[in-house]
C-alpha cells in the first residue's frame, strides 16, 4: 500500500499497474518474529521501477522499516513518505 501512496514513484513511472515480487527477495520468520527484504518490480503506465522494501515483524505485525529506489531524476526528500 505504501508504494501506491508514493507520489514520487507515480511521477517517475506513471500510474501503477502491477507490482511483482522478484525471486531474490528474502523472508525470515522465527517464533513469529522476523524480517523481510522484498525486491519489487513496480510496473507503471510509462515504465518499470525496481523498489526495495525492508520489513520487520514483531507482535504479529509487519512494519515497513525502509523503502528505496534508484532513479536518474533528482527528487526532493519531501516527496518520499514512509
């Protein structure tokens, strides 16, 4: 959901049409706690953008810890919302 809320991503690739999880993504859970690093292929109307998200699981809840993507266009820090 957080990716859909990123105006910066929509500005770069157009309206988001699909998000696919790369096979190199990692999820680790032990005793209902864990962490994940998902490498996502975000497909927009104009082009695709690889986005990496890091999640942490505590108390039966996944929390977004970090999200990043590389772009050739400079963005203001205020355009990215976690």
